[in-house]
């Protein structure tokens, strides 16, 4: 796995584990102070009223905060394979918990802290249980289809048969690290056009180029194609200049790599974006549960057909996913689309029509205030969409892109709102302007830009500005 991505994952896990150790210490104290009197008498323990306030022992947290992650690092807890065995995980964690309990007891002894002797032992047991529970939940999530889709790096290897075979031999843990090799391509025998088709068919999000036995001219064309697609290209040497990609050096299992990236890279801001997406979607689904229920009832009473409308849309790197909306059209909307195609008001591959005759009266109201988009919060929870990002297009419309540069809008997760949404929504008539706004968002992305777009979206949705 790329060193930068591994380091980012390790930092996040280190923070989570440290917080779990701190929580375990507090809950150990809380349990001791809430033990029933019958249990205290049976084990000859001091009454709970004799135990001092937690504030007198809270300073021990500042011992746990640095000690826990250091011990985990020393024991190799963060150097394990992505899906290490439970036995290995449990043994390493057990040793860390024992050592941490010993350290806490020694510090208590040196500073003559009168904390009940059962608290450090309970702290060790609870620390082990909480971190193992986290590991088990993480393991189960990774093994789900959603987890694998979020973490898996889908790669195409480019080079001679000898080069790619040697690279694969150097990756014994690739499958456990979330690496999936989709295909091996020899560019001396394959055209760039065929490679682009493979990127589309496999929804690859990375290309590794081994230049040792490949003509440089072909490699340059491959990198340019990946640039337009918004797909990362990893090259084993520094040979070419790019137009829009940012170039960075990384490491792939000991091999130096140049990464040409024309989309935002993995960073703390991307972690914060996912956290905002998950928490925001969860809160909004709870808050909007009643309005959603009322909208569903109105749809059911006003027209025949299902309440929800689902459609396959193109997600990250063109990966298809099922997007959900409240149904705002008649039940035969798809069948009537072809006859209305000649009235399309949007220039380009997408279809937009003012006063669409397929839209129901209730649907027109739901569309005006974007209420029909609320079910997509479920897609955000699943990790298929983000709160902010280019709007997802149907798969058949994406296939009609004439300019491959338009596909770079697929290099980030699609979103509920975007620059297009706050720039007049459907008042943008030319698809090229729509793409320009999406690429402007991608090239200037930051978590603060997302927050500004979210804030500016609120009054637009409430007033129904630019909606049709």
C-alpha cells in the first residue's frame, strides 16, 4: 500500500485507540464506584463512599495518553497486515494492556495515589475489550461489500510481462492490504484507446506504470489519458511534465513512485470530509424523518407507483451505484423520455427540460425545494456519495461524453450539492459550464470550500432558487 495512505490510516487508528484507552480508564473508575454493596462485602472491598472523586485521579490520563500509542507502536500493532489474525492482534494487545497497567500502578505508587486497587486491573481488562471490539467491528466492516468498495485500490499494471510479474511477486500481502489488480497491460501491444476502455470497464482508480521495457512516448500518452480520466498514474521514474496533475513522490512496497494526480489526494482534510459526511447525513436523516414520511404519503396518495425512484448512476471513477430519490414523475417516465428528447434544453449529453410533462403536481413541489433529494443521504451514509461533490449522472449519459476531459468530474465522489447547485442550478444551460464548475471545485477543493458550499446551499434550497 502507498506509504502516505498507510501513514494516514495509522494516525487515525492511533488516535481512536488512545481515546479508547482513556475511556476504559474512566469506565473502570465508574464501575468501581457503582458496585453493589453485596459484591463489595463478598470480596472484602472498601465501600464506594470511601473512594475519592475522579478529578483527583484524572491526571493519570496524561500518563495513558502518550504511553498507550507508544506501547502499541513498539509491539508492532500498527505494522500488522491489513487483516491480521485475531490471535496476533489479541496477543500484541494483551502485552500492551499488561504493560500499561504496570506503568499506571508504578506511577500511582511513586506519587502515593490512593486509587482502589481494582481500578487498574479493570482498566486493563476494559482496554483490551474495547480495542478488540474496535478491531472486530473494523474487520467485519472491511469484509462487507461497502467496506471493500471504500478501501480497495483497483489497479491496472502497465509494463512488460516480466516487469508486471516481478512487481506482483513483491506484493504478497496486496490482497489483505485492499489492493486488487484488475489487469496487466503491455503497452507495446496495446493502444491507449484500449487502455481508456479498460479504465471505463473496470472503474480503475489507479494505474502503475513500469517504464523499464516500454517506449517513453507510449507512457506519456498513458499518463495524459489518466490525467483526463482523473485516475492516479504511478510511474517508477521522473520523465514527464504534466499540464494539470500535481506530481508527488511516494513508495509502493519499497519501489519509488511518482504519482500524477489531478484530483484531491488522501489527507487529514479528506478524513474530516468523510466524518462530516457521515455525521451530517445521520443527523439530517433523523431531523428530516417526519418531512420525509409526509412526502412519501403525499406521493402515494397522489399517483400510482413506488414512493422511491432508484437509478444506476456513475460514482467515483465511474463505478456504478444505485442512487435513491423520492419519485416526482409519473410511473412511465422512462418510456416517455425518448419522445421528449428533442425538447432537451441542456447542451451536451445530459437531459433537462423545463415544465417536464412527466412531473406530477406533488413532484413539482418536492423538486422545487429539493425534498426529492433527501433519500440520497442514505447513499452518503453508505459512502457512495458525499454531501458536497459533482452531481451524479446516469450511466448512459456518462457513456455519451464526447470530451474525455469531462470524465475528470468522476475523480471525486458525487455529492448532494456542488458549485453548480449554488450557481443557478438548472439556469446553467451548457453542459460545458456545468463541467467547468465541477472541475473548478475539484482543483480548489478543501474542507472549508465544502462548508462554504453547504452554507450557501441552505437559503437556495429553502427559497427554491433556480429549481425546475
